[in-house]
C-alpha cells in the first residue's frame, strides 16, 4: 500500500496478499500497459500460412500414394 493510511474492513481490498485502499488499488489498476497486437497478428498469420502449406503438401502426397496403389 503506497499511501500508508489506516484502513477499515469495508474500504480495504486484499490483492496479492496485501491490503490496499480504494485509491491505491485504482492507481494500480490504471497502470496497466497497453501493448500493440501487431506481433500477435504476425505470428497468427505466419502460423496459418505454414499450416496451409503443410496441409497442401500432405494432401498432394496422400493423393500420389493412393494413386500409386491402384
């Protein structure tokens, strides 16, 4: 708790094992870092393209194997 004031049971909230007042807890919640989802989208697109490529190769090789059996 950063303000070091006395807390009553009604206005205190326990977070990570430490009791915080409403003002300190509000400042901790407001300190969240907003990150850009750019790298997440790049990873999803890259993984999707890799899976599409691998799936196409598996289908082609499966068709060639089945054609060779008959």
